[in-house]
C-alpha cells in the first residue's frame, strides 16, 4: 500500500499542531513515538477526523502509510487526553477552529 499524498488541509493541521506543540512537522509524519510527538500526532488525527471529516484510512495513508487501526488507537487516546489534559484540549480545540477557518 503506497503513501497517499497528504491533502493540503491536513498538512496545514500537521504544521499548526507542530508549531503549537513545539515539535517539527516531519516528526509528526515520522515513526517517532516519544510523548510530545505522539500527542501532536493524536491531535492531528482528531482534527482530521472531527474537523476535516476524513476517514481513518485516508488519515492513516496520508500521515506516513499507517494502518487505520493506528488512527483508531490515536483517536481513542485523543479523546482520553481531551478529558484529562487541559493543554491537549486547547490544542485540539485550536485545530478544530482552524478547520472552520481558511487554512
């Protein structure tokens, strides 16, 4: 299965999440699993799914040819983090707001 090109609006979310999380966009797209990168990636999954209404499979393919189950796991983690970490809720709220604005 080949990596699909990252849709411009999803790429804009990656860039915004990177800037707000103090990580590099390339790290979000990589296989790095350290907590700051994973949290930013979970936020992008959340914004892509709930804000851009992309499928889990489309998000998985565009963000480094991942399996859709990886995105399912990330969305579950994002929901849990939104409930327990105010900074993560703020991050995902910013990404959702950006999906309604012109990216």
